[in-house]
C-alpha cells in the first residue's frame, strides 16, 4: 500500500570480524566555540562583555537560537548577572575560556532555529476564530491542552499520536520535554484579510493576551526569541491557510521577547491524531529540519521516501523521526554514534525505537555531521512507528522493520534567509527534477523501499548506494558493502567491509 502523504541507553558495539570485542569507534566531539565568546569571533574580550550586557539590558537582545549558549558562563541555561560577572572575570584575568563541544549544541543549531531541541520547552497554542469562520470544536482550551501535552498512554487507541509531548519524549529518548498552554482568540477581521498579513494577525493576538501572559515563559534558552508559537485556524478556513512554518518579521517585543518561527494554519481539532501529527511536523520545522518530501513531481508520482522503510515524520507526517533527524537535533550523544573507519567492522544495533544508536559511513570529514554520509539504523514497528491514522481508520506502517540505509547530505551554505541546509527542497541550490542532491534519500527506493533483512547485501548494485558526483548524480562508488548478518533478539548485526 502506498503511504498517505502530505504536501543514556546502550551504545552501538563494534566487534572485530571474528566477533571479539574491539574498541568503540565513535564520532569525536568537536569544539564549536568558547563560553564567553558572545560575538563568536573565536576570542573572549571586552567586546563580548558589551554584547552580553546589551542582551541582559534589552538594548540588543540575541535573535538567534543557541546564541545564548556562548554567554552562559556557568552552564545553568539562564543568562543573568552571574554570567556577566564570570565573563568579566575571564576577561580581567586572561584565564583560558571553557570550550563548548559539539555535543552541547545540536548540529541543526547551525541554521539558527528558534526552538531548542533538548531540555524543557513550553509553547503557546492559540485557537483562532474569525468573524466569518469560527472554530466548531466543542472542546475547551483546557481539554485540548490536556490532550496535546499529556504524558504517554500506551492504552490509548490514538497511540503513538496520543499526545505531542509523548511523541517527542519517545523520539528524543527523553531528551526533549515539551509542554504548552492553549488559549482562544477571535480575530477582528475576516480570514481572507489576513492571508497576506499573517504577522498582523499574530501581533493582534499577542497584544490581546499581553496582560494575562508572560511571554518570557516561552523562551526556554533565554535568547530573547520566543521558541515557537502555534496558531490553529478553523478547519473550514480557506485552503490557502494550509499549515506551514515561517519566520516572523515582527520587530516588536512582548515582555522583552520577539516572535521567532511561528506555525500557523487550519487544522481539525477534533481529529486529534492528525491534529497532533500536523503540529509535531511544524514544531520540528521550528527546530530547523526541512521537509523530506518533494515539492514537485519528478514523473514518478512519488513525493517522498517510498515504501515501508520510508516512513518519517518530516516526510509523511506520521512515523518516528529517522536517525538522521535525531542526529541533527542532537538526540544522540557522541558515544551513541558509531563511525565506519575502514577495513572490516561488525556492529550490533538495537532498535532506534528503543535506544539511541546508529552507524555512519562518511565520505570524508564528517564536519560535525554537516557533510555527506550514509546513516544506518535498525528501524522497527514499535513506539512512534506503531501505526498511522487516515479517514478515521488505523493502519500498521509495516510489520517487522529491518536495516534502513539513508543517504544524507547536510552541507551548509548561506542562503537568502541565512545559513541553511544547501540541498533542502526550498533552497536556491535545489534541483526541482528531484534527481540530484537532496538532504535525505532512501538508499533502495528503486527496489520498493523495503527494509534490508538477514542475508541482504548493500553494495553498488543497490539504487542510491552511491555518492553524488560533481553534477549531482549518484554515480560515485562508495567502495564498501554492507552485509546484514542477522536480525534476532532485538539486535541487528551488520558487517561493513571494502567492496
């Protein structure tokens, strides 16, 4: 069946070829900066004191997510006078500043998202009505809030879409705790009058609640930018109000906090499996990830990663986030990522739905994961992969799972709106034929997108298991092959060797 589409746990263990335990080859934690280097010029001096002071006084607050990390001198995730004092001490004494390692920042931080990917994050959700198009749900704001942000409930028929908080808790291995508040608002104008003025609607809404809400509660990383905002419009609103995420152009602050990336669009509150999946997808955009489905038809009639192995929240709106997504979001620690370094190496992987484990086959320098590589994960029909929902019916995504091989290209470049993943579907460099570089591809799409099972060999005969050439085609041999030795007792054993 073609999919419905819409436009510290254990570590991976590396074994030698004769199954004798060998040292774990993991991705090295790279330095991304220094604490106190508030202007990120690789030095800590009086200019950084001025940057932090201007942020704390509100004269020039940080506007990029994770920028606050550089001024957080004591690592408590709060910027205040204590950090300013510690920074002044470093500058006065000339003491060596503390390095910030890659593991402290998710790779996706490079594209300046607004919502942090780890820790406790709280988001506001507004149910918006229009004079010409009101909300029709009978649920109260409190009932919607309880449903969207409650804890995991394995017995709920809507599992794994029983709540947004529970989904992210499972996907992140407990590393992102999402909560939120739900409010209602009736706009002053008709729905069509805001189609080209979304920020006007949002400003109007934020002002209306300004006396009752402290918007600083929605800035978890204290960077002066609201982490995310969800504006839910009536399900009967114009089709042009399709749910989408964008960067607000509002310069006005509310309680000293600017609006960052905002999610806005129509949604059926009462069909809550689809409601939750819609806003989970959009919130993941606020964390920096792009869509994985194609925006234009390449002639195949397939708009994303096809087949059982292709399910992914940022592709289908259902399914667990892939190992690539979790890698970008910083949901793996360095010792949970195994890297193939040459020769013959055997790895044992637990299900990605049970433990944070994956294997990378890099083309060259991993560059903090912002490069071209293959990622291998053992993907199973559990947790967020249990089932999906369509037209009031429940469907299994797949039956057994297996090894999934994804071709990833996370190169960065400076786009129109700032740093972005170079090959994202919305970027200037993307080839709309969909045949050239993409951020994410399924390695065996031409073979029906099936998982690799025991006995399978992944080599140059498999479609998509090639590097990109200078023209963007997948023609360059990898020089390696992957053998699925066994899948048993919750473990997928994989051997990678020269081809």
